[in-house]
C-alpha cells in the first residue's frame, strides 16, 4: 500500500516540477538560438571616446571592517579619470564614518555623505541621502555628474567597469556589469550555491531577458544609471530617486526604468585575458547569513514586488513576474521533492505499480530535473571549472534547504510588517573583503603598459624569454628594463595597495611589536599602526594566501597592508625590530 501515499504526494509535486522545469528549458532554448552575440569593446576602443562624469554611490552601515580596503583598492585600480565616490554613512555608526574619513583624507575624489538621521533605515533611503549630498556638492562646484553607479562595501570593482559603462551608456540608460562570486573551497557549500546560481542566472537568464525585451533587474552593484533617467523616475514620486520602502531598491529601479521605456543592457560575461570583466565579491559563507540575505531578496522582489505591481502589464512582463516570484511556492516544494525523489528510488518497485500515466509523468519530471542539474553544472563549469561543477548536484540539495528557510523568514517578517507589528529595515549582511590580489583582473604586464613603463611588444618579448621560476617583475629588473620604483608602482596598482613609507607621525613604536618578531621577519611584515580594530602593516611583498592564513592565526585584528620597496622595508625593520639574529652553528 506504500505506493498509494507515495503516488498521491508525487503527482502534484511532479506537475509543479514539470511546469517550472519546462519554463527553465524554454529559457535554455532561447539562449541556445544563434543570436548575434554582443562583444565587449577593446581597450583601445574604450580609450577613444570622451569620458562622461560619473559618481559612484556606496551605501554603508556597520562596514568599518571592510570599507577602507574596498575604497583604497577601488581608488587605486579603476582606470578612469572623471569620477568621484560618495560613501553614505550614518551619524550613529561612528566606526564606519571614521574608516571612510581616514581614506578620504588621502583621496580628494572620495567624499563622506552623512545621512541626516540615525540608521539603519533602508538601502534605498541611504542612497537617497547620498544623492542629496552629491547634488549639494555639484552646486558648490558648478559641475554635473552624468552617470550614477552603485556599489557595495565588499565589491572588487573591475578596473575597466567605468570605461565599459561610459561606452554603452551612450545608447542605454541602464548598464549592468556582471557580478560573479569569488570561488571558495569545494567544502563551502553555502557560498558554492551562490557561485552556481549566479553563473547560471547571468550566463543564461539575464541574457535571455534582454533578448526578449524583458525588464532587467539591477544587481545592486556594478550598475550604471543615466542621470536624466533617474531624475525622470524621481519626478514621478515626489523627487525620491530610490524607493526607501523597498528592501530591493535595485530591482524596483530596474523595473520602473523599463516600464517608462528606458533602454537597459546586461553586458556579456567575457574574459579580457586576465580575468572576467565582472564585479567580484564574497557572498555569505554560512547558513545564517545566507538565509538572512536571501530573505531580504525574497521580501523585496517577490512579496513587495507583488504588492506594488501585482500582475499588471503585457503578457511578457507578467511572464517575468512569474519567473521572479515562483520561488515563493517552489522554495517550499523543492526540498519535499528531493525527499520524495529519494523515497521513490527506495520504493521504485511500488511506484512501478502506479498507472502508466502517473509513472510516465514522474519519469518525464525526473528527466527535466536531471536536465536542470546538467545545465547549471555547465554554467558553473564555464566560470569555475569542471572540478568545482561536480558539486552542483549536492549544492542544489543544500540550496533548496537554504531557500526554504529564507522563504519562511521572509514571509514571517513581511506578514508582521503588514500587520503593523514591526517595520521592514535594512537586513545587513556581514561582509568580508577579499585579500589583496584576490580576484584581480589585471596582470603585471598589463599594468606596466598602462603606466607607459614598457610597451606591449616589450612585455611580450620579456614573457617569451622569461626564465622558469623567475617572476616577471624580477626578470625585468635583472635585465635592466625596469626600475624598482616603477615595478612597485605597478604592483601597488595591481593589488590595490597603498605605496610608500607612511609619515613618521603615523608610525607607533608600540604597534611595531604587535606581532612576534620571528613572525614579522619570516613574512617580511612590520606593524606600524593599530586603530579602529585594524592592524596596519608594511611589506615589500604582495600578500599571499599562506601569509594571510598564518598572520590571521596570531593576530585578532583586521589586516591592512601598505607596500614599500625592499630597501625602505629593511631600513625601518632594522630600526624597530633590530638586526636579524645570526643562526647558531
């Protein structure tokens, strides 16, 4: 009698899985058609067109541990001239305010945008405060920004992202740079789910949305908006640019711009020979943080989107609403489908006794599910390689559980807000910034050419004759084609690290002993300042993963590195650490 209850449960689940799966296969079919694919312009083409003035908005709440590194790296590596960064901070978040001001003191193009009230409110509200601060800054200097970009505190900004947006914004009012999670070890299933989903969604789904004329949901980061389009949008809601009541203001803005007929573009995921042309970052790497973040996405996109826009509009728009909202149901059914699928394997003899139509439905559903796994695996492999993609089936099971918990959390919070029991606010995710050099999209040779230290032909010749085991920079210095000063200028830009010795007043003698002397000598690092929960270190080497792993074991503070030339490091290390002891015979 087992097959009666098993079949009774499988039929509705099979129908749902079949409908949802066929929907996904339709997207795959459209994506596989021989469309004329768009390609990114070359560096030479990007350099030929005039630069439009751009403003980068970075909304912040309790980001003091990462924002300094993000701003420093962005300001050091972005290959664009006419831009400024406005970092939005709350007056009751003093640590973040101080972290931003510390960087702003060294970079005139960075501005502290103080929100006029305490936080947290919502990301949209913080962005609106940044917008107001920007307009006041413009009025005081009689300038005008033409393009507005949004980024978050954990972003590794692609060096040419502003030049790409500058190129494509001539014909589109919204340009989206791809966003790809940084790869983590195979064992980190939670973060791996983000890698799989973003790879599939951005290689396939967003491309098809643009091809079929669907609205483009902004990713929240790496998105460039035409200033005039944002002002036209603000005119429809009393001068408010970003919706402060929506937890996913990026999605809302993308939808509204499309609704008003503005042109949107998602850039193809391509490599430039040094890495993907995309914003890179770490997403939540543990269960609790992932559930919290995804509950905000579900609340803003599915629940608030349904509340604000219903199912109005032409058929194609309603289809994309269905794509964005079907997770409200699917996230509950997917884990149950996984369990019943395993039960079906166990009781396959009983299931075979079911009517042929039912057995056929279940069989087709399994084929659709397997096809989905293969599609996602293929997308993951294209970004992260086949070894990482082998974990897709297991991560899909895990992702279904994460999404189930996030949907329950979203519904509970949303219903409580509807009942007036609590207000929806910014559900902040604890961010981690990538180590120096992680996810970099620049090779040393490319940076040297950009700095005009060497020509592309000279770099190619050096690479061709470079001895095995010798780093390119060392080889160029040994062959007297490059000075040490120019090498370290290029290394600092490549890694996004400040260069040169700090001012004497910045060096604290007690701080130089914050690490054991043998650790400092082994890794060639010298602490010189401790403040705001951060340890600032001098080093003549680009930090490696081994160095970071060891230092994090002996230091409880966040590590901030400053690059110095070897002779400068040896001089200051001798002063504060003393000469290295001679080994006994």
